């Protein structure tokens, strides 16, 4: 048989052999570093027997697929270590993930000290260097094996496997056995598993369902070298410092209180100041430059409205309904907090007659919305139960739809460029799932047609995008603009959606050029998305060092001594006249301390004033961008910072020396 290798060369053999045997035939060093094989395009275990012509690629930890196998095996070492230290713990699942691995256990919660002890046990297991053996069992025997070991979660997994599915196990040292499809490396060895770390632990519901048991999830990572691991751990430390849930609280942007409720953050003055600046910018931008008409609609409505929009039938579980909707006696009293404003704005449109000449109508609202998020999904400001959205609905003639959709994408792009985050996003065409048609309204032909319209628009605009089934709203496909938070999780920040159905559901029409009633089309869109989520995004992006125009405190005035408080007040009065956000530091502290603290507060500017500055009507300027910028006439500094704020310039920082 002929085996074609990655470089195109061929090896010929007159008998069947394992993938690992081919590796040894090529090079013993290659065999030692092999993690898995790709045979005819499929990732396989190195134990896989080759008995016919095929293509073969031998994967090391330098290959993404090989690294995943190394991490998956390390998760099994973790499981063995936990069972050694906590025999009563029950095994759930332990996959490799993008940046490492995790394993879920039914056991007590763990401290950092516990994780360190588990790491030490893992090192003992690796030092022992056990072979890893794969074996298969019929369903009944597989269930019996896991029942005898008390592994109830594994039994459930086996019972859920389709009939005829291969049920495989891996055994390693001291009789540790785990249900697993593989692949895994051949042997636990210090020469292979040489750089790993358990990074954290948390709670996780079994199978992600909050109605199931809460398990303990241990996260870890593994790399081919200690240098790669150390670089990754340094990056994790930086991410932790950038995490808006930590940094936002330290900077007093927001807080939470159990007595208020989960997913209901309290924006503090500094946090709301930033949000206020974004809201005013977006409202002025939409109304004055992009032709939007602003509305203000109720926070709640009767179920009838949501039944008309179909949300009651497709989204009810995500809504807050009062009083209890399960009690039939409450039917006439019920009100639902709005999860979106679209049906309200439809009635704004319907309130007056419309001609084809006055189309399109672009309605926008800074809307407060309410969504009943699962408790396990909520985090800081990124996923909450009440949030503020730059929401808009464009009611357009069908012939205007493509151009208006492009304009919505252009507005979103402009907003991201101004915020300095455009390079951090990906575009997703979120489609319906034809295999689950009950989740959606409408027919397949319309869905495919509208999805193709969006596909053509993105292609024409030369926007890189990927497609995902099952991510559309129940009434139409959309473009989701996504970014990753500091932990690598995708968050949708801006959405533009094509809607062919709601105009009919709400009997919306305009009079066309023939004098006939015609259905409009609708675009649902946001321009900056949820302000809370955007604040979280920018906090992590800039590590709290916001662009000057967004900073809640743009300048701190630092008088050298009490003698210059009066001049500081005069400077402050000028700043106030020009709308520059400022404070005066009147504390009796040394100048070096005040300057270092202003830097720690991530302020863009501080101005020092003393005898010479008062006499010359100047300020001594220090910034986080360039350090000491020298003495400037007060009006010159005001003109410069006002121009920076007006143009929303994002200045880059330069390395600075510590102040003594």
C-alpha cells in the first residue's frame, strides 16, 4: 500500500501498520513529538491501523490539531489527579478548548491552594510515565463498567449515544479509565506534557442547563514549551487586569448589589458620564447627519402587542411578564417589559398616512430594554437584564432596501472607526436553521432570498464575513458584528437585520406611485449596540485609558500650594466655559504623589499651576501620552484639548519615566 505524506512524498508498505509506526519509520524524533495523525483528512489516534492507500499527516504540538490532542490528554491527567485526591468526585466531561482545556467534576468547590495540590499530583502522574491504552466495549458492557465505578454522568452520556456508535475508553496508569472518543497521545511523559498550568475553577451546570446539577469546572492550559506557557500566562494576567468586571469596579464606573438583583448593574457617576457622552454623540450623529427621526416609547405593553409581533410565541421565555402569566386570572392584567422597541415604532409609523415620496422613515430611540437572561450567562456589563440600546428601525420601500442596509453598515463602521475598535471585530451572516423551521416565521424561499441579499451586500462592500446557521432572529437574517472579550468569548455588539414579515403582521403600508397600498420592508439595526456592553468593550480595549473625549475627567488641575488655589479656580472656570471635564486637586500631598496618582487614575491630562503660571496665565501640562509637555498658554491648551475632543482623536501613549 502507498501512503502519501504531507510533502507529497510516498512510503510503500507490504503490510498494515499503525500511524505511529510510520512516524518511527520516518524519524524517531518525529515519533516522540507526534500527538495525532490526519488520515485522508480526518484527525485520528496514532494507534489507528492503516491498511490501504491513504494520505497521512503526522501532527505535533506545533500544529493546532496536535496541540488540542496534547491539551485533551492533559485534561485526562487532571481527571486522574482529582480522582486520586478526591475519590468521591464524579467525572463529567473534559474537552480541549481554544486556549487550553477544562474538566467538570461533581465535587466540592476548590481554592487556589487546592488547584496547586492537584497540579502537584498531575506532575507525579506525568513523572510515572504510564502508557495510554484504548479499548472499546459494547453499549451494555460500557454502561456496566461506568456504573461499577459510580460514574453516573458517564452512564448518561453513553445512554445518549446513537445505537451502533463506537464506545471507546482510554486507560492510563493505576487503572484510571475514562470514556472518550479520543484521540490521545501514546504515553504520559515529561518529554511531551512538559508545560501546563491549572488557571482557575468555577461553577458550571451539567450540560449547560441551569436545571441540572452545579458542577465544579477546572480550567487549565498546556503548551509544547515552557516559554509558550509563560507567554500565555503573562497574557492571561494582562487580560485579568483588563477585565471590565474588575477594572470597572476599581475605576468606580459601576457596581452591583445583591439586594438589587443579578444582571442589574448600577452605573456610578463616572460610568454614566462616559455613557452619556456616547449617547449624546450617537443621537446627534443619527439625527443630524444620517436622517433619523427620534421616538420615545413605553417600557411595557400588553401581551397583545407581542402576540401580533410573534415575540409572545417565539421569545416569551426571554421576557419579563407581570403578573404571573401562568395564572389565567391574570390574563387581562398582564404587562410585559419590552425586550425591543420595534413593535412600538411600527405604531408610530401607522399613526399617519405615508406616500412613496416620503420614504424611507428612519426611526431611532435610545431605548431601555429588559431581557430575562439565564443567571449563568450574566457577566458584568456585557450580559445584563436591563440595558440601553441605540435602537433603530428603518421602514423603507423595497427598492430602497439594499441601499439603506448598506448605509446601516456604513454607520456602524463609522462608529467603530471613531471608537478605535474596527480592527477588533468580525462580521457574521446569521442565518436561519432549515432543520428547525418551527423556530421561525415565513417560508424557505423568502429566507434564502433575503440571506442571499445580505451575502451579496457584504461581498460588494468587500467585508470579510462567515456564516452561521441558527443564529438569525425568528423573523429574519442579520449581520452580527462580533468582538471577543478579554477571555476570548464572542459578544455581539452591533446588529443589522433584514425583515420581510413584520410589515404584513402589523398591516403597514404606504401609497405607491400608482396610488395603491404597498407593503414596506423593514431594517432593524443598532449603530453602537448596547451602551453597557460597549462601555465594557472599551474598558477592556483601552485598559481603562479611554480616549480623551470619553473620559469622565479629562483634566486634573494641580496647584503647587494653597497660595495658587485662586488661579486654579480661574483655570477651572475657563475649562467649564468650554465644556472640559475637570477637577482641582487641593490635597496637601507632594507633587510627585499627585502626579503619580493622576496617572494611576488613567487621566489624559493634568495641569500644574504655580507662581510663574499665574503670572504668565499659562499651565504646565503633563499627559499620559507624552509625559511632560511643557508650559503652554492657557488658551492654547484649551484650544488643543477642545480640538482633540471635537475630532475624537485617539492619541497614542509614549513610554514615560516615573515622577520622583
